[in-house]
C-alpha cells in the first residue's frame, strides 16, 4: 500500500514561527537635531571656521551636521515620537539611558560652533533631562517649554494608540566626556511587556563636552569668536 512521505500537518514543527521576534505594538521615530527655541545648540566640528558653512535652517540641521562630521556639543535634544501600531492602546512605562562609552576628549579635537539666534519656537509636551556624567543616568521629568503657560512636569506612564501619539524630548548633557549612548523605552500592552531600543539609525547618539574648546558663532556673514560675556548671555541648556 503506498504511503505519503510528507509529514502530517499536526506534526509540523513551529520553529519557523517561534524563531521570529514578537511584534512590537508601537512605532517610533527619533530626531537628535532638535534645537531649543533660542537655537542655543552647539556642534563640535574638527574644521577651522573658513571650512564651515553658515548655520542651517533648523529643518536642515541633520544634513548639515552629517556633512560636517559634527558631534552634539554639551547637550543633545532628542525628540522621540511614539505611536501605537494596532487597535489596542500601549502604555509607555519609562525610559532608561544607557551610556556605552565615556571618553575623555581633548581641546585639540575640534571647535564648538554655536547655532544661537535665528529659529522659531518648538513645542514639546513631555520634557526630560539626563545627566550623561552620572554613574546611572536617569531621565527626570521637567515642565513643558511653553513660555506663557508651561505644562506641568508629568512622569511616566503615558498611553499611546494609533490615533494618539506622544512626543518625548530628552535633553542629555555632559560637561566632562564624549559619550555614546542610546535609550531603552519600556512598554506594556494586553498583558505583554517589552523594551525597544531608540538609537541613531543603528548607531548610538554622541554628545561631547565643549569645555576647553574655542567657541564661535555666526555674525555679519562670518564665524567669529564668542566672548565670555556673549556666551553668558545665552539662555543655556
């Protein structure tokens, strides 16, 4: 009697499905080139002023910085937009900043170029500060940055859905190192929990101190040294 050499359906292994990572019920985007309303942002570039073009418009900052091989100076303002990807809501439980590497920079590694002045306001509803120099960097909730009527500081958890996203702003600062870091975002939904890694297209974010570096800003169609008094007049991070 002929036999069927194929395996019956109920005996088939499920290895092809169980090997796949579980579906994350959210989507995210990250922009590390967000400037404060006063454009108080620095980039550290290993080029002399004559080789650095004028500051870009804020929406062109990422392209400009990449073309210059620039690192964020002193502070990185990381904007993360999170949205549910299905019908069920997702609870954002918290963020954790992980520093992969702390290197001691030297003053010979570049010049700090200030983007101060010349851009409009940015409205970010959930604002956090992070001290990258701390042994265990924590994201601390801050009030919103509206000048007239700031939102109160509200900490996790937050809830997102397909129609209701959340925008988080992490201001990560260092005064002592060149820090490579990324963010872990913890979530829960329908009895499941997980963590997504927020990074710069597969690379860590990089923030470096500007302490000891010459500092320039753009005035009258050219880069000029910033005096101590001018630096003190800036709003600060």
